[in-house]
């Protein structure tokens, strides 16, 4: 992809997810705020467009991932998100909370910020649990139904959600909230770095929190920048509104 100042951030990562590493390195939010041009994303940074393009080309050349999620059927992508991300959250969050409880007890007095990190992460897990259920019970089945109707040449039945834009909008609002929450967690933990006086459990907790955030970023990217916009296009086609 040839990029310029008008190129949309999310489109770059959608073409090659390895670009996410470059944006992460420069502190550029590509998932929750991926629907913006590079000119806006680069504001407030000391990176030029030429430097960024060079880094993206280098990362593209060494990338080991050949997956192009944009070519996947939406039903398959929905299932992938469920298996690779929803299950990850449900499996890892309770483990991380156990580690946070442990290090808050041992290190909370010397590092009081841990108590805030634990509170933020617990709130995140509670909100994400409801979020995942809404996607699995409402949005993903709606997308799969539209894809089935498209293949069969059927007009979809009226849905209580109205247009698919309604649940998508709500999911994106909730994505933004999680993105903001994890920016705070990252800042409080010095970007998931265990202090010199931290024990092994402290280091493991930071590693797991970092992996959780990275998984969440990819999760949000796949939905915000690929699944959701293509679901909107699909609905327009089968309803004859485009």
C-alpha cells in the first residue's frame, strides 16, 4: 500500500498487522482511533511521514504473518475473534486478578499504584464480560444472518436493533472506554515494567497485563477496522440501500 497523509490508520494495519508494532512503538493508537488519516495521527509526534513509511516498509519486509483478515468471510472472522480473543479474555483475566491480588498484598504499601491498577483491571473484566456477551448474542449472529441471506439472495427480516449501525456504535463506544482504561494502566505500571524491588510474581503480572493489552488491541482492531465496516457494507447491499 502506498501511503500519504490522507491514508487511514486502520487501513494500514488491516493490510498488514505487523504495522501495529510500528504504531505501538510511537504511541499511535491504531485500534480505538484507527479511523483517522495519518496527518492527524502524526500531530504531536516528532515522526515525519517519510520516517514512518520507512519503518512500515521495513516491518512489512520482515513480517512472518501472511494473514489478510480482509479476505475472510465475516462469519469466519467473527468465529476467529471469539476463539482467539473472547476466550483469551475469559481465561486470562481471572489469572491476572489473582496475581494482582498477590502483589497488592506484598508490594501495595511500597507501590500504592498497584491498588488502582487492580481496580481498573477488575472493572475492565466486568465490563468486557458484558461486552463479549452482547457481541456473541446479538452482533455476531446478526452478521452471520446477513452473510447467509446475501449468499441465498434473501432480504433479511426486520431486526429489533434496527440497522446494524446501532449495536456497532455501542460496541465502538465500549472499545474506546477500554482503550482509555488500558492507557491509564500502562502509565501506572511504567509500561508494564516491574520495579527493582518487585518479586517474580510482580514480573509475571506485568507480562500478563502487557499480553492482555496487546490481545485486546488486536481484538479491537479486527472489529473496528475490518469486521464492523464490512458488516455495514453488507447490510447496505442486501437491503438495497447502497
